[in-house]
């Protein structure tokens, strides 16, 4: 992936849609097993953009933010590590934690690879042949030809 399409901002909720059944911050904390006083402390420490004590019905942005920052806290991050991990991310931290991960070697957040549907085997095979031809890989092409000849011989024998 290139760095433009790999940017964690692609995992961020930019516009909040109304939730069908919004829950309070306290209810969400119970759902995700985040200690209520820890959620209040996240706000006091500046990690949350909203005060959970007064959030009756969370919008999507607030829910993602509380889930994301809360999961870092529940994962064992103290204030120092939280500051390191959140550097470079935009506030509010309304990131979908199921779409990004922290790359420790690169020291940055990255998008998780998306799984694409099963590729068309014919296109994959045609692309593979094209790459082998472009690379001039006669040895591998000859090996494939031999394998194909064996398969065809076997199928012809079954048809008789």
C-alpha cells in the first residue's frame, strides 16, 4: 500500500450520522467493559472531546472516540504511551479500531488491509503468465507447460 491510501484518516468517522438507538456514555462503557471513572478521567486528561458525564445519547463520532480511546486505556496504555500513540492522529479520535493498527516498527497508525472478494482465477492465471513472459522466466513457464500436459493427459484418459 502506498502512504496516501494507507493513511489512518481513512478509518476515521468524518461525519456523524444519527444512530438509530443512541446509548449514553455510561451504557457504552458497560458494553465495552470500560470503567466509568476511567472514562471520566479520559475526558479530564484531554483524550475525549466530550464530557461523558453529560452525554445522554452519543452520536457516532462520540461512540467511535470513546471506543477507540477506551480500548487503548483498557489495553494498558498509561498517559505517556497514550500521548505517543495518539500523536499524528486528528482530534476527536473518532477512529474505527477495527480498521487500523499501530505499526510499532514504523511508529505510526496504518489501515488494516481490506480483504477483496475471491479474484477471478482466469484473470489471476492470465496475469501470472503475462508477468512470467515479461520476466523471461522460461524455466517456470516450461514447468507449468509440463504440469498442464500431465493434467490434460489425465483428463483425456478419463474421457475414454
